C-alpha cells in the first residue's frame, strides 16, 4: 500500500485466504463483457467476479466462457477471488515464469500457499486444468478438505479432463462461501478512526452495535464506539470509530475470535476550526471540508443518497487531489471546557447533532445542569482534536421556552417550544409532569423525534398518564423555561 501525504499507518493482513459470503445474484446490473455464457448461473458468476475485480476479460472485451481455462488464469482467479495475499515483490521457483509475465505475482502467491505445484520445475501457465486439479487448488487455498469443494453444486457437471473459463468462474464463485469473512487490511486513520477492509461485506444484521461490539474485540482497553459504516463506492471497507487511542500503545484486533491485525496508536488529531456557544448550556466544535476534514457522513454508503455534497474517496481517502481526515462517529465522545480562571469541566457529545444542520459541528452539553456564564471566556480542548480557534466568550442566551404540551398516548407526550431550535438540542432533555394529586412523572426526549419546534418525550420508569388527570409540565434543569404549561389527559 502507498502511504498518502498524511502518512496513514497501514497494515495489510497476510492471512492465507479469505472468503466472501456469497453475494446476492442481482448485485450487478449488467454484463461487463461483450459476450455471454449460455448458462444463467455461469453468467451470474462471471458478472459477480467481474464486479469484485477478479475477472477482466480480453482486450476485445470478450470473456470467452467456453474456452478452456489455463493454469495462469486459474492462478489469478483463485488468488483474487479467494483473497490469497498477492505480493508483487514475491519470488517463485518456477523456471518458466519471469516478472514480465502478467501472471507472475499470482503464480508466486499460489505457490507460496502450496496451492499450485510445478510440473518438472515449471509452472506451464498455458496448460489447461482438470476438474480434480481445480478442486485441489481451491481446497488448498481455503484450507478445507477437497471433498467439501466437490460437494459444491456445479462440480458434478464438470468434465474431468478440461474445465472452461465459465465453469471455473462458477466453481470459484461458489467456493467463496466455504470460508468465513475475515479482515484483509487494517488501517489506523487518526486517533479516533480505523479503516478496516474485509474479504466480503459484513452481513447487515452484524452491523448493529451489540453484535459488532462482540465481533470487533481489541486489547488494551480499546473498543468500537459505534457501528462500522461501509464506505461509499466500496464493497467491504468500513469506517470504524473507536475511543481515543493511547499514544505509544500497540493494539491487537480480533474479529469473531480470530486474529485480524496489530497496529500502533495514532497520535494524529482531527483538525477542528473553531468552537462557539449554541445555547445557555451547550456549545459546538466545527470543522470544514475546505480544511481537509470530512465528517464520515459524507463518505459512507448509508448517507450517500440523503446527504447533499456526498462524495467517494479512494482507499487513501483522497478525492479531487485532497486527502481527507475522516471524522468518525461522535458517539460517547467528550471534550474539556474550562472557564477563564475556573475549573475544567467534561462536556459530552449530544447524540445526533454531528451534522444535523448541514454543518460539521457536533454539539456538547455541560455537565450537571451547569450553564455558560455571560461574559466569561471558555477554552475547549480534546484529546482527539486540535482547535485553531479554541475559545469563545459566552453570551446571555435565554433558555428555550416550552410553549405547550399534548398527549400522544398513555406513555408519551409532545412538547412544543416557542421557536424551532433547528437542531437536535432536545437530546438528553427531560421534563416533569406534576399531577393535581401531587404525583410526579418524568419524561425524556425520544431521539430524532423532533419535527420543527416539537419533540416527543417518553415517560420513564413505566410511568403512565392517568385519564382525566391534569398535569403541569416543567423542564428538569435550566435548559428551558415553562410558565403555566398545562396538559389534560382525555378520559
């Protein structure tokens, strides 16, 4: 791998094999070649492997699926499809192979794993291959019993003496399901962001936080801080957010219990531009694309269609000549804020404020009901970022004002402010509902439920509204004010 100008630390995992869980048959929309196979299954395999950049065809854009496959072609197909480590600097003992041969690195790769042996000391790349030989190659690459390869659906239809290019593509495509998904490349992008490439896409169900946290396991106290996100334009490369890595520490990742790579902590911090007050108890830190910092929302597949300005970066996170620092998920992220002449405080990220107003400006909430004092200058710092302009002087910003409240159902209410906050600063906010009989219920804002000035709040501790009861609604803490806000529940 070539280092980019930000000197991304990278480690290529040299596992002998890998494998993709088989992709859905409709994953590609069109045949990339000028000709086509007569069998729909063979054609599907060809299209899938071409999409994985395993097959490239001939100069006239044909694939020739009925032509006998050669040992050289098998070396390339097996090495790329089954993720053998291909090292262009590797050497080979084959007397008839030189570095000028297009298949040199593939032949060397399969020789290194014992999957293709020589014939009288020669590779004989133009020689055809039998079904038994092909099964043996696949079994040795995947390190499985050859019987399991012969049980693949298409093997029974192969002639023993000579396998065609299309038949080889289908059998190798089917073989991709014989080995588990594994890490093929592990890169540390900055102090809070990893980039991990797998041999195939991670199943959607395993990208939820709970299973992902169990599958991605680090030593030395590191853990994923949010779900991995697939990069736009990639089939199996993910942005993985982690807590701030400790300088000088070496970390080892295991994926599903198997070693996946080792890396040294990055000390590269995200280059933030400025900080400023948002409300009487919150502030933001801002970064800019123009400064070479990209919020991950711009470059992940999940947001590619919904976020204006989304773009595709390459494997080195370069786009239009600019190499970007990737600002990964802010979930559980903290910063330190210090009033001039005062005691530092830890402010925590307000979920879903990372880029909800179209800016790279995540919001942070002061602790324990603290408020920013007008006229006081505050300095913001973080162990994961640097700030070009790291101070702001607090202004007298009035708290939000609760204008009204209404019932949604027995366990939830809508709270409407006097004006639209235009961001998710409802997050972590609570209100009390005091009944006329003195009973007090507490409700907390439901994440991402805000629609304009109104947000949904759910009752805590299994609380329920009593039909016919009238409640006085008030904020918990100083985030808002409420004067005579009454909610009466229908009978």
